[in-house]
C-alpha cells in the first residue's frame, strides 16, 4: 500500500487558531438569553459573577464573530498536542466495503484523553487572571474532571471535583488521574454538601447524575471564598472554546481539496459537536457549502430526539440559571450507561437553536450498537474509542453503509472526541454480554 497525502493531514504548530469562532454572529436568530430563575427575566452579567469570572461571562454573552485566543492559552494548546491530525480510516472503509471516504479528527490524543481540555485550559486561565484560587466542578465519565484538574495544575489553581457516583465506582483510574493532577474528588451525591446529603437521605444508593453533581459543585462555589465554578459543556463560552477543533478541520479539508458530505459528532451537552461543526455550519448558513451535520446521542438521554424545547434548569437542585434547550427535564435520571459523558438531561442552548433552525439532524443509539461500532473501529484503526465517541463512529459507519447501498462516493468526517483506555470496564461488560 502506498501512503497518500490525504491519509493523514497534519498542521504546523503555528496553525493553532488565533481566534475562537462564535456562531451567534451568523445565526439568523439571536440565541435565547439565560433567565434568572427568581424573576424569569434575562440575566444581567453581574448575576453570573458569583460563579464565573468576568472574562468567561463576557464570552458567554458575546455576539462578536471572532474572539482572540490569549497567547498563554495557545501555548497550552500546543502542550495538549494541538493542532491534532485529521486521519483517513482506510481499513474501516475496506472492512465496510464502502465507496465512501471516512475521516476522523483526533481529539483522543490530548493528555487528558478527550477534547475537554480545549475549554478547561481557557477557563482555568480566565479565573487565574482574575485572582481566583479555587475551582469547583462536576464530572460524569471523569473526562471533564481530568481536563480541569490538568488545567488547574497548569495555572496553579486548586480543583475540587464532584464525580457522578456510578462513574466513580466504575472508573477508579479516572479518579486517580484527577488526583495525580492534584485535584480533590468526591463521589456525588456526597456528604460534603447540603444538597448531596438531602439526596442521600432519600436514596442512599443513588447512582448520581450530572445534574446533581452540578448542584453540589455550585453550592460549594457559593459558600467558599475566592472560588468559582467551571462547567465542561452546555454554555456558549464552552462551545466557543471548542471551535479550535472545527477551524483546524476546515484548514485540513482545504489542504486535501475536500468538502465533506457529512460531519458527525456525538452529543452529551453538545460541546465537541459544536466545536467540530459550528465553523462549518457558519459556512452552510452563508450558503457556501451543502454539508449535512449529524449529532448522535444515547437513547438513555435522548434530549434532541425526544426532549422538549423550553427553559429548564441546568442542574437537578435548581440553582443554576434557566437555559432554553431541548431537555428531558432537570429531574430526569438517565440509566447508568457506560457513556457517562452522554448522561445529561439537556442540550446546549446553541446546539438546540441550530437544531431548531434545521441545520442538523440527530440519531439516538443504544449502547450495544455503539460498542459494536467502537470495537470494529478499534480492530481496524487500532484506537480504542471512548464509549461516547462510539456513538459518532456508529453514525459514520451507518452513513458509510448507506453510501455502499447507493454506490455513492460520499465523504464522511467524524469527531473522535476521546479514547477509551480508562473505560475498559464498559468494554469488559460488553464483551461478556453483560451490559
Ligand atoms: C464529555 C465527553 C463527551 C460529551 O460531551 P459534549 O459536551 O457533548 O462533547 C463526548 N465525548 C467524550 C470523549 C467526552 O469526554
């Protein structure tokens, strides 16, 4: 086999984007504002200052098309392995006997194992700049906690993580990654907060949810001096930070003169999908391309395919502002699937708006089907994907099979949001027919 120039498309260190892309500037309708739950009126920036640094709030509410990436953040992006390669899945194509070309963006290569540091780094940076000393957060599968722990170590902040109990029990090595970076980790619901104690009192064996862990992290943030809270998905500024992914993909596709027919990403809160697709969706809004954008979610938290579009709380304890999003309801407890990062009741308001306007489609998959796809990918491409990313792989494989049926040479690009090397308990259960 001879290697062709489009088998792996690399960029140079100085190709790391200098700006984040804000889709709010290009959408035909404004993004719905977050509401103050006490008044049901749009939040004022000051209302958010108890939990977020001013720099993040400005980004959250910005409608500027491009926002400069600080030099220190670009330097840290280099440390994370950016720019990441775009790679062709030739062996998977052959295995599927499809005429389609399949590419994937390698967000699995960051030291924390996923795309999450793309936002953890700037969030830690913005807090450090304003003199904050402690950050609290939640984590589902442990990917966001690992990313924030790494970023807090980088900018000398303390990090306290509430980890959803079902993951805490399934993934002791994720906890150890966070502790190795210097973070403190609690299983949520925990005895550390008033809200956690109230949940445990009602249900001692509660498996936890992201919504509960968020409430706990916000509670500690509000009570402790010089402490802010950091969220790994859902909010506009997180979507913004992740657009380094899609901007790199655009450069890479240009290098091989390719416009994709499909771009596919998995969705939990929406951040890797948004980061991967929004720069290209901006082109679609301007009528320059005709690519289809496909989000793949879990049937256990099917906010886009089955949720309702309305204002809802971001957490279960109803402490956060209300966000307009597709939601299963903030009290919804998803089954304890292995793709912990997809167990969220809502969807980012920005992704919800893009879905409402019809710029994307969504499919929901069962974890048996997604693990099967992940294993086919691992055996052909050598990379063990995160259970979340398996949903994107399943979506890409289905499209490749459809292309085969129609004998069409479609180009499919998906985002490999993370590796699964710390998720082997899930693979264990799948391989032993025990899911
Ligand atoms: C957290 C996570 C997700 C889901 O979160 P999004 O905000 O929807 O991206 C997907 N894949 C991986 C590997 C994750 O860690």
